[in-house]
C-alpha cells in the first residue's frame, strides 16, 4: 500500500498539471487567433477602392463584369463580408459592388451616420460608378435597412422604436429573431394597425423581392405578419420546391 506521503505527492502533481494543460490550450488558441487575424488583415488589405463622392469617401469592391448587384453587408464585416456572401453570384457571372458602410474599414464615420444618410451615400456611389439600375442584396443588418422602417431598442428602455430606413422594400424587415418567435416584429405590426406588413427572415434564410412586389423566400420559410384591422395574422411563406 502506498504511503499517505506518496498519495499526497501524486495529488500535488495532478494539480500542478492542470494549469500546465490550460497553458498549452491557451497557447494553441492564441496561435489560431493570430492566424485568423493575419488572414483577416490580408483579406481586407487589398481588393477594395476608395470613391470620392458627395457623401464623402466610400470604400467598395467591384468584382465581375455581368449584371450589377449591390451588396450591403451586416454587422460582421465590411466590403469583404459582402464579397464572401456574394461569391456564388460572382461565380455565376454577376458584377458585385460591395461597399463598406459608415464606420467600417476604410469608410469614415460621418457626423450624420443615420440610415437615410447611408442610403444617400449608397446612391452617391452608384452615381460615381454610373450605374442607374442594380439589384440590391442586404445581409443581416443590411437586409433590415432595405425595409420601410427598422426596429431598434429605445435608449434607456426595454421598449423598441421605429427608425426610417431605405424604403426599398414595402415592409418592416427583421432578421434572426425566430427564437423569440418574432415578438418585436409582431408587436410592431400590431401597433402600426395595418400601415405596413412585417417580414421576418430567419437565420440561414433569405428573401427576394421582385419589382412587382412579389416576395420569394429562399432556402427557408419567411414569416409574414399582417394586421387586417381587427387582428394580427402570421403566415409562413415557403420557398419554391426547386430552391
């Protein structure tokens, strides 16, 4: 039988090994972090241009030669996120114009960084590029900006308020809120009493809005909220079977 001293020595050695293993794991995580940071810096250090517009300097990427598609990124990146998202469109022969929104990467943050000022900036960039007609794609927060109004948290309150945005899509657009069962969107449409419809786009899903106003869900069902004057209705818009 081992002595109590031997048992104590083993226990102390085991406790000492735990911080050592954590140090090794920490070193591996740090190495991966540094690798990812280098890759991210390499990705955004080239491939974009700066346009001098009436709205100020705007960074953008312009890739491809086909029909133009204007891609507005979300909160997770600048022009690089737009290009990454649009790679299938580039492969299919489309021309992708992907700007960095106000405050992202090399696009400065102006004093007026409101959604309407951002919409003017996008229009100014298209004017500089001499593009009169483009298809527009919004990613995450970029999709929310394409609607009539956006739902934002009220300052110092748990409530929400509406902010005027680009008004390219005749709906209040919300994204990624399926876990909360679209509570903010449904309550907003109810309060608007039929003045607008609500369009919820789940994570991994998408929506194409055609020139005639037709809403086409992509990959996953979209959620439509309507107020008919007396009650709120919630419908699922399902993708076509060949999507």
